[in-house]
C-alpha cells in the first residue's frame, strides 16, 4: 500500500515513567520533555531520531482512559506495539478499506508537551488497524500534523550515537503462517522466510518474527523478556559509531554483550522489559 511507510515509532509500556526516563538516559539517549495525552490518563517521554522514534509510555492518572495500557502492565513491562508511518492518514484509511481490512479512523490525537517556556500541542492523525491485518502484534498508522514541534535539533542528538530505529523482533509460535497477512498489508514480497524466521521489510525498517526457541539465537548472551507468545521482544537501533556507543555504555556501568560481528546487545532488564540491539550504519 502506497500510504504505508516504515516504522514511525515503537511503544515501550513502563510502570514507572520517571524511572524509565532515567534508565534510558543512563543508556545515552536524549529524552524529550514529558508529553501528556489530551483526555487520557497516559503520558510519555520520547527518544527522537530524524525519521522515527521510541516512545516510553506510562500511566499518570489511572482514573482516566489508558487505552489498555493498564492491562498490559498488569502482566509485564516492555514493547507493547508500534506505529507505521504515513504521510496521509485519510489515504491510508481508504487503501485499507479498499483491501477489505476495515480500518478505524482517522482519529485525531494531541498531547501536551511540557516545556519550560510553556506547553505545546503536537497533533497527530491515527488509523487503527484490525488485528487480522497485523497478526501477533499491535500496530496502527500515524500521520504527524506538527512534526517540527517534536523534532528540535537538540532532541535528535544522543550521547550514545543513536540515529534511528531500524527494526523490531516479535516472538510468535508460527512465523510462516503470517506471510500472507503481511504481504497483503506491506506489498507482495515484503515478507521473506529464512528457515522459520519471517522478516517483513518496509522501507528502511524491518519486523522479524521468530519462534520462542529462536529468540536466544537471534539475541544471544542477554536476559530475555518473560512473556508468552505472541509478544514484541527487541528493538534494533542504528548508531553512527559502535565503538563509541560501547564505551559510553560501559562507562555508565551498563552490562553489554558483544557478538562476533560487533553488534551490541543489552538485556531486557536494562531496556525496561525490552532487549536493545545496537548496529552501526554508514548511511541513514
């Protein structure tokens, strides 16, 4: 579908939002000021990159609507879902409807961004995807209506050298069974199988689907999330200088696993229930 772009952002559900902010700052990320969703009981801190970002999402008022975050956090912290990017939410909804996928939306969403000089109001349009269109993961589509408000230059610079979110890893019981659904959503040939691991490629992003027994092989030597499939387990992040990233993490007392290819990995405990994998890229 032409209106479906790569991953716009991943969402990490956390039980203590301020503790999560401190944990990711220790990993060398710059975080935005806190944002609070208008009319909801949730708030976030975001880790911004030029083309995508990571959202740390927590509950600040349990008496208000939490969009199911309370149910997720009753079981665990960690990756709870992600958003596909789109430049035109209305066109995306029409394409999804024409494909018989019955989207919900577009819906307007805003959040109050709490800045020292006063609050700002970033705005978005969301298209909710039915579960059958993205089996085994929770996903929706997001159009940014005020992108300049959330991508200030200072927020794009990270001490660990991170420059983008390139992939997610999900754990499922039967990856080959998902090929048809993701080819339908992302285009014929987007989903490719290697043995029993499914990779869905969309622009600069990928989503890998692996069986439970394969997760330790894909992300070795780190502690894994404790969850029953299906669930999202890991984020892959691009950095400009992998050695500099390793030095910063070790200087901050973070346990780092380094494999034979030089990839850096942090266990689920360091990432608030999410494995973090750092890979070097030459262009982004």
